């Protein structure tokens, strides 16, 4: 028993280190772009960053549909065996997933509603900043907002008002993400993106993600990561722990890189990005630790209900962020369309491959499957 606990602790530490390194690679990549003075090289790096973002979108899509959703269905199926739903076969798992989607949509719209209210009560000094010759710039900003939204759902508040200043009337749509409250000479409503982090100025031409959506994605991924770590912690043999770790760490590495890429393209500063990556990286080891401590509770219907509900909500969050945030940001621009599409397919295919050889997923369909067989077959092939 001491041996397997030691192995789980080693796996815990390795998972923490590897996922953190993977999540920080996009930040290193962006810093390299920042220090590149050659315009051609910068365009190449920005194109690569855009393609990687599409790859991440494919990874998120595959994780949602092929990993989280089947897990939710399996957990809910276990619960329904003990607590059958009256009135027929109600799609409980699907209901939870859609509820998670609507929950994120509602939270975001509430936040934007409050931001719009704040803009309506702006002070006269701010009103003067909005008057004058910014009308054409605001039209450009509105166009940019529509370009980076899907079906009219944007991540920025829409403020339509009439501001009287110096006998002039201004009517337009104003974004509250960082523009309000800065000096007039620092407002550039036609620039595509600008991030400030002490001395760090970010890439021109790379569209930014909503920080709220990035945080929601972080929470969903972290929740999913806890359950993945829990699966490792619940294993009862060393072979099973090592075999499952080999698969999970590849999956976690890809997910960590994709999350780090999304965070880098958000409006978060470097400190918050690092803290977010650290938070995500400790969730899988936390799941392993929980698995070691509650190995006798994983068959409880109550635990299955909680697990299924949480994973269903996380799945809905994945759906929202993937199809309203990550993919629209890249697919609505006219550069490298075919390559972006290929990268989405590749990202999705990578998750398909991981799920196909994942012993945890196979064992859910075949209880006699031994995870160590995958490790043994891999060693034989090598």
C-alpha cells in the first residue's frame, strides 16, 4: 500500500510540473513575438498564433463532445438506476449540459447589463471624451465587435445614448473594456487590440478574448481536471496508475497548452495569466489526492449524481466558450481560412486519438479491460 501511495505522489508532482510548463509555453511564444522587430516575422508569428488558437478550439470541441458529455451520461445513467425518473426516459444528462450552457450565457449577459448601467451614469468628463470626432472610430469599433461575435452575441456592452456636451449631441455604441476612464489621447477606437501589463504591449492584429469567458473556461477545465485526477487517484494497482497517467498527461498537456493560449489572448495581464495557469495545474493533483482519500466512496449514487451534475455543467460551459468565443474569433477573419479549418480538425482529431486509446474510457464499456495492457502494448511496439 505504501508503494502505490508513493507512486501516486510521484505522479501528482509530475502532472503538476508538466501541465504548468505546457500552459506557460504560449506566454513565452507571445514574448518572442513582442521582441521581434521584423514586420514579416511578426506576421508569421501572428499567423502561427492564430492557427494554434484554432487547434485549441478543436481540442476544446473534442474534449466537450467526446470526453465530458459521455462522462456525464455515464454518471447520470448510474444515478438513474437507483433513482429512476418518473414520466419516462427524460434526457437528464442533456438537460444538465444545456442548463450549463444557459448558465454561462445568463452570467455573461448580467455582467454586460451592469457594465451598460455604469456607462449610462458616466460623469461629464467621460462624456466629453466621447464627444467630437470619435463617431467614425466608434463605427469601426462596432464593426469590429460584430466581426468577433456570433449571431449578434458579443462580449462587450452596447451603450446607445445621447450625450450633450458643448451643444453637440453624440449617439453611438461604446465599449467599456478599458476605453472608459483613460486619458483622451490614449483612446484608440480603431486599433484592433491592445493589452497593458506594466511594460508589456501585446500584438497588433490578434483579436482578444473576453476575460469573463476565459475565466469560465478556466473553471470548466479545472473541474474536468479534478475528475481526471480523481480517476488516477482511485486506481488500486501500480500498473493501472502508471498506465492511466501516461494517457492523462498527454491529454492534460494539450489542454494546458490550449488554455494557456486562450489566456494569453484574453485581456488578463501576465500576473493573472500565471495565477490562472497555476490554479489549473493544481486541480489534477488535487483530484489525485482526493482519489487517494476517498477511494471507498466512488461507487456511491450520491457521488455519481454530484459528479454527473458538475461535469454536465462544465460540458455546457465548454460548448458556450468553444462556439461563442474561441472559434468565432478566428473563423470570422479572412486570413488563412483553409489552414484554420484544418487546425480545428487536427485539434479535434488529437482528442479523438486520445479517447480511442484511453484505458479509462474503454474500461467504462468493458469492465474486464486492464489499463496495464495499453502500457504493455506500447512498450512492445517501441
